[in-house]
């Protein structure tokens, strides 16, 4: 864990979901006296959430992949994805018949990758997994499907991705933040782990909230650690230039459809 601290702001950054789980479970007794319920936390025992943090949400992985594949196909069908462009020259892989009959020397067509897409580029995605206590498990899951679909789409288009989960809260003039690396740029895409990190309520409610007890004591009162645990805020935009940030969720209205997420962020990246 890496700690960054100023007078009124604290950040704990974790290298992996399992590292967050160790911090959260260590402090679970201070959070709701260690009681966990399926309806709100999504788990009913520390053993269950540790298994999810270690292996991912296996039950949801296949469903998420199907939803993501359907959304990606829809975007590709309805939008022009900038991947290749035609180039005319004296050599190529296809004859332009009209140019050939007109005796133009450049009558062959070849295709090259458009300069807007660079397969060596690493896309950094930082999505908030912080939301109001009133947000339903169903809407938490819907949001996770959107994050997963975006990650899968970028991978399909040939980009390396670096994925972060963010829990940021405020209380008056104080702020606290937890950052968790879900996937490094050289790691394989793990659908089950991605679904747990971004879609399962226990990522916030059974791990991140208890992990806030690791913050220095002077932050506990202003951020209401031990009671309401602060007010959700969007991730701080301090990652490399060009990173994508998905905001905190305050109501079900903040959870767009999967295709809408893809269109928005693929468009911002210049891929559509």
C-alpha cells in the first residue's frame, strides 16, 4: 500500500484487489461490528468476500462477456470504427477497376491502419466504485457491465489497458481516497476479477469502507468514518494525460446503458 497525505486529504493506493481485501477484512470488526448481509453487502461472511477478491465473480463473468460482446457488435454495426483506410498506389492487394480502365498508374488499392489508432498505446481507465447507500445491487451490476464492456472493447481494438477502481469521499474541507489497481498494462484481461471489482457491492461495502479505518485518526471525524463514511465524489484526475475517468454514482439515473458508455468514451478517444 502507498500512502499520500496532506493536511486535509489522504489517499491509500493498493496494488491489487487482494491487497485491498486484506486491509478491509482486518478492519471489518470496526465496520458494522463485522456483520455482513447478502441484501446490502452482497456477501454474508468474510470467507465469501475473500474468495471473490481472490478468484473474481465467476458467476457473472460469462454474462458480462455476453453483454459486452452484444454492445460491441452494436457499436461496430451502427458506427464507423476508425481502423483501416484505403490507399491507392502502383501496387496493392486489390484492383480499382475504374482506374485500371482509365489507364491510371495508381490503380491498386492497399489498406493501412489509420493514424488515430495506435496499438502500442496504453489506455488508463479509472472508474469510481463509490455510490450512495441507496443504490440497488441491480444498478451496481449494470454499471459494472458498462465498465467491463469498455475494457473488453479497448482490448479487442488492440489497446493495452490499465484499470483502476476508485473510492473517493468528502466531508466538509476534507477528502479521502482509495485507489486499487484491478489490471496492470501487461496483465491479462480477467473478466471475473473485473466483474467483482466494478460490479459487486462488497467491493465498496465489505472491503473499501472497512479499509477507510486505516486512514489516520484525524480524518475519521470530518469524513464520518464509522457512521456515514463521507459523501461520494468523482475520482481525482491525477493519472497520466488522456486517462478515462468514470464518475461516482449518486442515483440510478447516473447509470447509462452499456452502448451509451461505449459510444461516449470510444468517441472521446478518436476510435469512432
